[in-house]
């Protein structure tokens, strides 16, 4: 194998990519293929960071727009991101690759302060859905791992979401479904632009600099 050009890479995977051809839910054949490539990179000495989206389950703007309060809709999208992260982590661990999630990464994905995320994770831990472990290489950081009970709950949630989406699709005409997929790319671009704008606003506020509200 050739010497890797980069020793550290960041991989961004959209939620839709994890759904495969179904465009909804999780396709473990696809996830397994991604994890196989990640394993090859790790074995070659490359440090791989993975960021996943949640659009295969829920998108706050698209799915909740005009139907529910924006913040709650966004929170649902953030939970979808965590579901995907746990699924990818589990597939990596099955292949012998360290795949736990840092609590800080969960907070960043959900765009919530660490104390709020820690409280939520504590409830899941008390329920037996996850376990939290201290990183042996950096005791300031904490890993999150899904338990068999948590995996069962995740599968049940996935099945319920897929069934709900299937019923919704059954109410649509073929041409309406085609229109929906045609608009998908436009919607994703708009959502990404909104997310980038919000992140810039948060960064500017942290640095005490001016905030451009015109595009936010």
C-alpha cells in the first residue's frame, strides 16, 4: 500500500448517503462499505474523523417547516444525527475499529451546550441505552457507546420512522414523488447555507465580533 498523502482526514457523510437507494432509514450494506474503507485508512495509519448528517430521518426545515415550532423541529434533526452516529460507530466497532462518540461531538452536532447534552445522556445512561467511558488517552474527554438495549430501541425507532414515511409516500402520486426528489438538492443546499450562517453567527458571538444579521 502506498504511503498515505494525509495523516489526518475528516469525512462528512450525509444522512441520505447512509440510507442508500431507499432515501430513508439506514442501509447497513452502504454503512458497512463506508466502514470498510475507514478501516483500511486507519490500518494505513490515518486518523479519521467522521461527521454524519441526519437527513435520512428528519430535517428540521423541510419536515417541520410551518408544522411545528422551529427549535423543536431542529432538535429532532439533531437527534437523527446522533442516531446515525451511533449506527456508524457500531459498524466500525464490529470491524475492530474504535468507533465511540465523544460527548463534545454530540453537543456540537446538536448545537446544544454541554450541560444540556450531558443531562440528556445521563437519562439515557440511567435507562441503560448508552454507557459513558473516559478516554484513556485524554481523561478530559468522555466517550458514548450504545448498549444492546439502546441498539434495540434504535432499531424500533428506525422501523417506526420507515413505516411512517412509507405511509406518507403511499398518499403521494408518482409525479409528486418525482417533484419531491427533484427539489431535494435545492433544499439541501438551502439548509446547508442556513447551517453555515448560524455557525458563523455563533462563532462571531463567542469571539465578541460583529454579527451580520442580514443573511442569518
